[in-house]
């Protein structure tokens, strides 16, 4: 379905700024389908169940048929974004993130 488990939100007062959007995270060898919601604090990706035996990170299948635990990217960590092409179609976004942890700076990107 198009439902999103809002218990994944980090803050109790977060409100979605977008409807639930079908999406996928792409790497060179893998495409993980799921749903994305943008709030005033973060971007959330909730994986979809691909088979009856799929489980979330905490071992539970979401009651709404979702994959459970969401991946979270805080908006304050986003430093840039770029339009990307999937095949010949302009339909992907790469988000660049930077975060300080333990005095070290970590940089990575996510292709959605």
C-alpha cells in the first residue's frame, strides 16, 4: 500500500510535507523499493516487503504491509542535491550529505 509508519519519525511533532511517494534507493548492484516521506526535520525511506519472509531491521513486519524500520537523513546534513538520469529518463535525485561524528567528517550520497 501507500501507507507509511509514522512511528519511524524521530520527533513526535514532525509533520509530513509530502504525500507518501513511491521510490527506490539505487546502488550499482541493488535497487531497494519503498516509500519516501519528507518532513520539516528529515527525509525518510521505508523499505517495501519484497516477499512474505522479508522483515524490518527490528525483526517485525509492519502492520500496514511495509518493511518496517525507515532509513533517515536529517535535513541539516544535506549539503547539495543533483538531478540524475535513470536510463534515458530524468527521474532520479542524488542527495549529498555531510555529518560530523567523533570529530571526523563523513561524506556520502544517496541516489533516489
